[in-house]
């Protein structure tokens, strides 16, 4: 039996559906690669933004912590 559509659920896979030669939708592989590339780029951008935000928060809290220590030393000093 020759497949012309992607089987149900296979659209969500991290790898393209392994159609036999001459089967499957036209330009399926190229479209899959383009869409998967977009998904990976979006995930990468989200991870980078999250890491940058975490680094900024860590730096901010370290500055607050060091500021409190300086105040304590001044008061106790």
C-alpha cells in the first residue's frame, strides 16, 4: 500500500516519517526540515532568554547581598 499522507501522530515526531522512496507528500522532507529548524530556533531563543534573565537576577541578588553586608559593617564598624 502506497502512503500519500503522514500517518496520525507522526507529525509530532522529532524525526521525519520514514517514507519509502516515491511515497509521501510532495516536498515532505524539505518542509519537515524547515519547520523543525524553526522549532529548534524558537526553543534555543527561549532558552537563551531564560538564561539571560536568570543571570540578571543572580547578579541583582548578589549586589543586594553585598550591599547589605556593607551596611552591616558600617553599622557595626
